[in-house]
C-alpha cells in the first residue's frame, strides 16, 4: 500500500485491471468527459504524470438536481478532505459514490473550479482569456446533449489537489501531493453521471504550472465485485434505497 503523503491521508489499492475496463481513455489538460455509471460500476481517474488536478462533479443519472453536495459530504464525513472509504452524498445525505480505491490519499473539497472570472480576480485581467474548468464543464455538458445546464454546476471535488485549510480558516493552493500513476477509484451507489474537467490552470501550483493528461477507466458492476469482494462497504445511514422510500 502506498505511503500516506500528508496528515489525514488514507489509501487503499484496487485490484481491478485496466484491460478489463469497459472504458479506457486519456483526457488531455483542458478537456473533459461525461460518464454514466449504473449502480455498482466503478470509475478510476489516474494522474498520469503527477501533480495534476481533476475537477469532478457527480449527479443522480435520473435527476440532475440531486447532485454532490460538498457541505453535506463534509458534515457526513466529519472531514474537509476525501480519502479511501469516503462516501460522497447529495443534498439530502444520500450516497452517490464511495471511494473504494485511492493511492493518493487525500483530495480537496473546498478549492472549487477555476473560471475566467476568478482567474482575473486572483491573477489579473491579463489571464482572463485563459481556458478554465468552468468552461470545460459547460462545453462537456452541452456536447452530452443537455442533461445538465449552467444552473446545475455546483461546488466540485478536486481530485489530487492540495488545498490545506489553515488554522485561521483560510485556504492555500499548494504543490500537489500526487505523483505519476496515482489514482482514485469510485463505486456508484446508485445510477450516476460523472462530469470531469481535467484542470488547465496555469497560475497556481495545483498542476505544477504544467497541466498534464489523466486516464479514465470504467468497469461494470460484475467485474468490479468479482475482482474486489473486500471493497469498503457503503457507510451506514447513506443508503439511497432505505432513505428515499
């Protein structure tokens, strides 16, 4: 198992192999993707070259208004960071996905997605023209056929990104804690849509000032269960079936 890189990290290796995946694609920096997962299916995002942030949003595949809630997940987890075993929930505290494999060990929930507007505020008007994750989210959603609209973009997860919370309650964008080949793998706890923007940010250390590709794999539920029967269980109290009936 990989050594924990920072305090609060928790890792778990996944036994799933890429050659058994039903999806295997490389996403360039600045590009994105939308993937639909049935219950029990898994998606893995791999940081191919290290120190790369992958901004990601999760939605119920049946209702985009049921989406990943950073506030509800932080409250449910009792932690501002995501790691192996964390369950990401919607606004009502119902499970969307669980992290069942993680060789990075800690992921950001607070830094948000870069936009042309926030770039201009933080770094100056001279960078407003640069591409940003919000652009990628909107473009990818539009190309997917309109399942999501601009109003559906909420606070996202930043996989592999290092945004420490200071004792004063502030945030710092620091060098990433990932390295080449580290990954995060999530299991769908209900049918979900996964929207990814591979961050193109050039103005802070989140991508080492050099955005690079990530790899995305998706496995079907049967393959996932057979290969990893000892995967972390869904955390009690977040079961969609028990709390929506």
